[in-house]
């Protein structure tokens, strides 16, 4: 039996068990295993001339899946043994004075790019053209000024992520909807400005997660399901329009590639890592944190990045900029190296085992905090982590600079404790 078949059996068993136990779709164990069951099953079909991947990539995936599940269930076991302890529940309120200032700056930033994109669309270009133009632009060099670039990288873009998740989380949790509309506008402007669909999909995910958590609260059980249905229909409509503008009539083929090419991309970039004999020792998976610190240090003291970090950063950058062949008829793709590649780059198979095990426990901690101490902060933080987990087929979320800074902002800066209930 190949590693691919073992993975399918392994994942199917877990999915059946979770469905039998009536676990919610927002359970991280459920969504993570479901995504990878779909990917491995679709990849095994080799439709549209999809290339075959090696057993090594499937072995890495299987080890990563096992480790994530083990880490998650290990925390659940510890959580259950200590469940009789008193759970301290706190309420949090966003620091609105800070968020409104950041919102103005972020809206202005995305308006500039959205306006430029609209001009291209009026001239007959598609969102795919906008996306290609955005990908060909150095993401760390938006403007000529180093100071403006630093503000954009370290503050504006991460703030946009924070505002979106707080706005969506507040939709079910609080009567006031100001942050919701600001977050929604930012998501739409970002998607138009850069030709992507990610922010709109993220906003929808945040809304769904917030609905399920807040609907369990006693005072919120009367929330009408029709609201969720309307939100879902509007989000799906917008995503459909953006998708057809991006890929035209090849929607089915492209969706198949999106959810089947990961083992092939993993194969390609694992071989590159092996040939270069590169070891990240944590710099790959935690690149978002490491880069932000070194970026500030480098610009303050006019120094160079450490050589090993530069090599790790460069190969991560190349996964997005270098296009690889994924089919027999020369279809090419970039990114989509999967979460497992970053841990492999850090420490090979041992890195995959330890990294995925820790990540599984880390996600479980946030999930159970949101369940047992439901408040706006725990919902927003878990929603943000869930979003990163959802995109595990693309990358490890904390390897991304904006995501890493956004997470720190959510946890450390934008909330404060209060005795006042928001419900």
C-alpha cells in the first residue's frame, strides 16, 4: 500500500469519527483532516494530465498529518484531565481609538490600489491581469521611500488583517456594526486592488466561525439563521464573480489544480532544499517573526541579514516567484508548497514531526479557549488561527510577515480587559 493510500484511509477514519461525535465544522481537527483528505484523493486521480508525485512527498504529508493530530489530541487529553478546574472568564473590548486611526490609513492605502485596478478593468483588463501585475511587483518595495515602505509592511497591511477579523467577529457579538462595515470595505478594496479573492474568503470564514461560537451563548441563541444564509449567499456570489474574472471558463480545471497539486509542488521544492543542503532551524516556519525583527534591525543599523537567514528567506521567496510545471502539457503554478515544506526546510523529517505536533497543540489551546471562555478576543484570535490552518495547503501561516505581525497585534495590542459585557 502506498503512502497515498495510507493517508486516505487514515484521514477517512478520522473524518468518520469526528462526524460520529458530531464535531462542529469549526473544529480545527475536522477542517485540517478534511482539506488534506480532499487534496490527496484528488491528486490520486491525476486528472487534466496532472503529474505524479513521489512516495517521499506523501510520506512527509502522512507524518505531518499524524503529528498534527497527535499534538491536538495530546492537548485534549490534558485539557480533559484538568477540566474540573475553575475557568477564569474575562471580557475584552477593542481599543477603538487605535483601530479607527488605523482604519483610516488602511482604507486610504487600499483605495489607491483599488482605483488603479478599476482603471485597468475599465480599459478591458481582467482581475487575472491585475493579479499578475501585483505578483510581479516586489511586495516589500511598494514605494520609493524606505520609511513609507516600513510603515506599509509593519503596520498598514497587518492592521488591515486585524481590522477584518475584529469586524467580522463583532457582527454576531455586538449591536454596533461600524467595524464590520470597515472590515468588509477593506476586504473588497484589497481584492479589487490586488486581483485576489483571499480577503473576501477570509472575511466569510471569520463570519461563519463567529456565528457558531456566539450562537452558543445564552443571550444569542435567537440569532436568525437567515442572517447567516444571506451572508453566505452574498459571499459566494462575490467569490464566484471574482473567480470567473480571474480564470474565465477554466474554473473546474483550475479548482482541481488548486486542491491537487500540493504533493507535486512539495516534491519539487523538497528536492531543491535537499540539493542546496539548507536547514532553517526554525527560520523557515517562523520567518514572519524573524524577518520583522531583522528588517527593523537592518534598517536601523544599516546592516545585512545573516547569511543563513538570507538563504532561507530567498528560497521561500522563490516558491512564490518561480513557476513550476505541474502537468504533462506544461501547465505551470507557483506557491502551494504546503505547510509541511516549511518544517521540512527547518529540520527535515524531525522538523515535520516536531513542528506539526506543536502546531496541533497550539491550535487546540486557542480553540478550547474560544469554547470555554467565549469573548470577542478569543473568537477573533481563534478565527485568525483557523484562517491560517485553512490555508495549510499553501504555506505555514507564520512564515508570512503580515500574518505574524497581525497575530501579535491581535493578542497583545488591540484588546483591553473590561468588566462591561458586550452582548
